C-alpha cells in the first residue's frame, strides 16, 4: 500500500513538473520568436573592435574626390567652355553600373562649378514619372532659384500661354544653367526635355548643359542624347572599374583619417623614388619592409573588390573599425577565399561586381552591434533612393527602443546617442551623407540603391518587417507581424480587414502623385471623394510608431487615445484639420509631427504629457495662458527639445505660453511665426528666451525681434538663427564689438534684406561670413 501511495505521488509530481516544463518551453519559444522579429541574434564573422576615434573624426570621411580625378577632368572639359570657337556638348551622359561613382562625381562637379551657374537643378526621376511632371518640377525649381538669387524679388515670367515647356524655355532664355537628370529611361521624354530648352547660340557657347545620370542598362539613352549634340561632338562618358593605383588611393582615403592618409601618400611617393642600388639606413629599410606589406595589401583590395568604387568604399568602411594588421588580413583573406569558391559558378552568378559587393555587404552587416543592426534595418521601411531626415529617423529609433542611454554614453541625450549611431553607419559607408547641417551635423542621409536590395532581402528573410508593395495582398502572418511598411507608387489607398495584435510600427508611403491623378478623375466623373481611415490599427494596442504619408485623412478616430504605448506620430495628410481630444491620453508620446497638415489647435491638456520631446507643426497655436490649469511648474514636461511651426495665441501683457516655465528648460530648437511683441507679451517672452540655455536653433517671424537674441550671454549655444522682423540695432550697440564673443557658436544668420540694409557696418563686418540673405 505504501508503495502504491508513493508511486502515485511521484506520478502526480512528474505530471506537475511536465506541465511546468511545457510552460517554460512555451516562454522560451516566445523569446526565440521575439529575437527573430527584433533581430536580437548576432553572429559576428570577425571580432568587433569599436573605435571611438573613428566617430570623433567622422567628418574627415565625407569627402571622396580621391580616385576620380581623371573622370572629373574629362567632365569639366565638357562642361566649361575653354575657348570661344570650341565645340562642347549640350547633353552630357555619365553611364555606369550602380555603385560606379556617378553620384560622387555629381557632388564634386556641383561643388566646383555650381556657383558659376545661374540655375543648377538636380532631379532624380521616380518610377512612373511623366514628362509633364518632370517639366513642371524643373520649372518650379528654376523659378525658385532665380527668385532667391534676385534677393527676394519675384521673377516675372513672360505670358506665353499655359504650356509648361514654353514657360521653361522663356524662363531659362539668356541664363546659364546646368540641369542634372537621373534615371531617364525614355527617348521620348528626353526629346520633350530638349524641345523645352532654349536653342544654343551657334557662335557663342554660354555654358548651359544637360547632364544625364544613367545606369548601364540605359546606355542607349546616352547615345540618343549624343545625337542631339553638334556633329562629331561626344558627350558620353563611360565609367569603368578603377585600376590598382586608383583603387588603393580611394581605399586609403576612406579607411584612414585625413592626417593618416597624407602620411601614407607622402610615404608612397617616397618609395616610388627608391632605386635598387640605393644604400638605405635602418629606418628606410623598415619603411621598405612596410612597402612590401602595403603592396601585398593593395593586391588583396583589388582582388576582393574588382576595382568597383562602391565595393572599395564599403570594404574601407568595414576595415576602418579594425586593427590594421591581423584583422585586416583575416577579412581580406576571407573575402578572397569566398571569391575563389565562386569561380566555378556561372558568369551571371559567380565572380562579378555584384557578387563582390554582396559579400562585402554581408560581412559589414554581420559586424554591426545588435542595436545598430536594428537601426540599419529600419531604413528598409522606405522606398529606394529615399533621402532620410536624420532627426526624423533617430526619433523613430528612440520610439522603437533601439537606442538606450548607457553609462558609456557619458550623460548624452538619446538624440545625441542616436546621432552617434547614424555617424557610425556613415563611417561604415552603409549609408551616404546627402546634406550636412550648417553646424556640421548630419541633415540628410540615403541608403545607396546598390545596397538597398540587400537590406530589403535581410528584412524580409529575418521577419524584421513586413513590406507591402501590392496593397491588394494581405500580410501572410498578421498575428505575428511586428512592423509593417506600405510602399506603393501605383496605388492611392491602403486598407485591410486584418488584425495586427503584435504590431509595433506602421509606416505608410503612398505616391501622392497618384492621389492627384485619382482626385482629378473623380472630379471629372463627379464622384464623391474617397477618404481613408486607419481603423485597422484599433486592434494594435502595442503600437509605438505611426508614420503616414499619402493617405487622404480628414480626421483621426477617438480610439487613437487607446494606443497608450504610442511614442511617435507623424501625419503627412494635407487635408487633416483636427486631432481628437483623446490624444491627451497618449502619456508616452515623444514626437508629434503634423507639419504637413492643417491642424492649428490642440487640446491644452496635451502639453501635460511629460514625455514630450519634439512637437513639429505648420501653424499650431500655443496655449494662451502660462500653463494649463492645474499643472504646477515642477509637473511640466522638462523633456521638450524641439518646438517648430508654432504661433502665439493672443494674451495679456504678462502672459505667455508654456515658454516661461520648466517645459522649455531643455529646448534646443524653436521656430515660431506670427509674433507681435506687444500683443503677445513681449517682455515675458524675452525672459523666457533667456532661460533657454540649450537653444541651438532659433527662427522667429514677427514685427519685432527681441534684442536678447544678440546680447544675452546665456544663449551662447546658438548655432543658427533665422530672423524676419525689425531689429532695434541701438539696443545691440552695447556689445557690438564683442558680438562674436557673446555668440561663439553662431555659424549661420539668415535675415531679410531690410534688416541687413539697416545693420550697422561694424556689426555687419563681424557677421559677414555667416550672414545669409533671404
């Protein structure tokens, strides 16, 4: 009896343990799934050595003119008239495969000769772009540039009918222009462009040019463009792989900091002057040994990259974060081993440019830290050739939780850490710097189109994100989808009956051009306009990021307030006029971007949200009272860093918006318009402004500019200012001789023409280098 009692007790215990083990396995499976979708696994191919010095010196890595000197000389010979009787092509075509350096050449050329042109336009054509859209965009860009160059006076075009081609032709007549067009794939469209430009003077070359940027598959467009030039004048420049000398020069320019590169270059020149019979001292003998090692490295670089500029740059970005000898050799040997093993494959799959580039890309990707991998993968949420605003993408990274402030970050804000992450991706050459801020930071970045496909492949295979290109298709595993990106240039709407209970991010980018055409058809057919909704997101209670562009939204549902985990909300919806009052329940909201909407008011309790960091709008009225009722100063948000596109509400002389309290103690960027000094509590605003010790960017449009923006020492962090209004220069005269001492970080001051005209000469002399009109 005792035996059976013990037996059954053991059976019960085992059954209970079995149930607990099953539960543990279930939890482990969930963790494994989370790792899969969040990309937490990491299998580095080589040891990681993170170099803080590389981040500190990242600015030295952004110029890459080295290796393209011969190409630049040829193109400048085509572009710049050398003599009056010389024949130069009107149409110049740069043809090369993706990653051959076309974009680099264009940047260098624009930098070197851009100031010589009356009009300089670069337009990257998107798939489905029509000839009329191309001409309209070029015309508007030219009109804007000419208006800016005339110091704000509008350019009046001649009345020549409504045809865009006629207007463009007359606008550019007598002007020296450079029109750079990328990705034209139609001879018909090219003929339309030629017909819309002024005819060149046979006897006098004014230097006007059209430059086409073409991939090798569109080479026939280049030869057709060449027929539009004068007979016997060649305007086609074919890019070929770099030889060993230029490959190594480009490699070292990218992998070394500027000072190190100059040392290598001088040593390389010195070695070339050696003769075998020369007697060398001990130092020179050691240098000779280094030269053999360097020559061996040069061969490895050329073998691994095939002289392809994008592969060279990507390899340099990888090796930049490694120790020079052991790790460099290990990576290069691995690359050459992989290349050797692909020689038996068919030519289209084996040892070619794409194969080399793909191998280096995956090695670079696997070398990233886990958090940096997630940040990089997130860029696949946007279509190819998208230019990403650095601040915007970093705010989304923070909302997703990819960026965590650790002790090693030395008390930096999350945004500063995010910029360091982005700088590292630039250093690694995984993303390209498109535009820098006046103060030296990153403004715009882009994933090179030759890398975008690899990035999209990794995102899809790993389950990091679901990318929807055909809006008619459902997500295969809706219940497990963590991130969804809707990308379509052929659809005007997106809606679904699916539920996404685990969704964290929803990013929508529909083609607005298609919206315009669809709306025109609906008006012609007298149909009722269709407005979209986002009701399918009601079931996604764990949403952190919502970014919508292209959907026609007139209102948002009240259920928006139930998404309590939402941290980032970006709405690019021009017809949206109101936000629901339930937005005040978004207690974790960090960023609200309603710049491209008509929203002008928001519930005053919105400003109680303590986590607010960035509010960007077009014409958003600030509260009329100093603080929302019932909120003490120590309860106010102290996280607010960005406040753009706001206007003051009418108030008494002693009242002013949240700007005179703890809300703005961390404010770094402020843009405000519609300011009237007396009506909107000017003295109180002055006092509030003086307490914004971290303010780095300030833009104000109003009737009077407070003098403290020039005189207050506490605003010494200011880097850029845009001021539109009257300045009382007499109030500034007390510090006019010390203005650069009071504003040591100011790198750009943009003012209207009237204010600059009235500016005292001694102040103008101090600010001359940073003063911008307009």
